């Protein structure tokens, strides 16, 4: 069956813009209810007329109690959680020599520790569905170190890929499936600061959103551990 359960609910972090915003809009279009984790909660334009299926949640990935509050709010509103899309992320473009411990800790905190806490907080609800889904927005920087300046970021994204595999191992017998989605450059503000490639030559956020929606819809018997997507030719990706 290539579908999601009726009334399915997804939590999307970093949902105010970029990839997270597009994922939330696509899931709503496909019939999901969505809980949007945002630092500053604002109802998006695409939610007009569907407010009953959209929840705004004040969420900061640096707040170690934020995930538990968000999960409680989502369960109070919808009564279930079927999927997590851990999209919130930061990049500090420093080499592993230039970076100090605070730089590394900042990226590990948002890119790895917060998604782990979110999965932990929602674990019981995810397992209860028999087909819980977790998407970790990793990166091709979690598969290779493309440049010196991307090195510190890669430390966190390699860990994010490992987190997805670890969640998949932990929850497989309970029907939980986790995927590390690993894009290269996506046409977002983050990529614009990192590449000179034209925006229309980058992976588009709405295309990545359709990929994520597809991954969420797959049955338990079609588990995808990693999904790499790129806008340019590389030796492996």
C-alpha cells in the first residue's frame, strides 16, 4: 500500500521557511495533518482554509525541553503522531582547524542532539501506529567531506546519518522506519550563501518535499535507509 494512514499527523521542525516549509505544505496537500515547529510561529499562507489540520508550535532546537513540550501539544491536539521530519539545521562554514568547540557543539546540538530528543519524546506515539516514520534531514555532507570549509558541518551530518540508522535499528520490530535524506545544494537561503550556482540549477525544495512525502508513504516492507539526491554530477553522488 503506497499511502499514509487516514488522519496521519507529521511533526516538521524548522518549518517556517526553506525545505521544512515546503515539506509541510506538500504533506498537507496530500492529506496529512501537520504540526509546525517554528522559533516564531506564524501561520503560512498555504494553510489558509485548512487551519484545522495545521498546528503551530513554538520550538527552538537549542531548548532541551522543547521536544517534550512540542510532542505533548501535538498529542493534545491530534491524539497521534505518525511521522517526524527533523529538518531544523545550521551550518558554520569553518574548517575543523578554524572551528572552536562552541562551533562544533552548536552544530551537533541542532543537527544531531535535537532530532534525537524529538524521536525520543515521540517514540511511544510512533511505535503505537505500527508504521511510525522518521526523516532525518542529513546532507551529502554526511556522506563525504567535499571541502575544507564544509568539514565541521560534515562532522554533525555524518552523525545525523548515523542517528537515522540507529533509530531504524531501534524501532524496526515496532514498525518504525527511519530515513536519512541526504541532499546536495538545495535552493534555500543556506545554499545561496555557499555556492555560485544559479538557483534554478539547484535541487528545488518542492522536489525534495515530494521525495520526503513519498518516503513517508512507503509500506514497512519498502524501508529506505538513505536517500541521496544531487543537483550536480559527483563521482558517487
